[in-house]
């Protein structure tokens, strides 16, 4: 039995933005660089080469 039940499991309560939230502009939209890992399977590095001061502290 689940700990919490609701009438409609597809609805969630809205989370309010923090009072000290600051809107940020988009720095750039680019395609992630691609490469090969391990035994040659292709991967894309989402944050390769970006300066860490442009990232959120939780990334």
C-alpha cells in the first residue's frame, strides 16, 4: 500500500519559486560534442568545455 494516495496521480501541486530567485538569460544553444567511450560506443558530453561558473551549483 502506498504511503500517500490521491484521487488523480497525474496532478501534482505547484512548487513556488524561491523569493530570492533571479531570472537568467540563455548563454548559448549548441549541440553537445560527440565522441566514443569504452569499446567504441558513441556518447555526447552535455557540459564539455563549458566554464563551470555558467553552471548551476547542483549540476
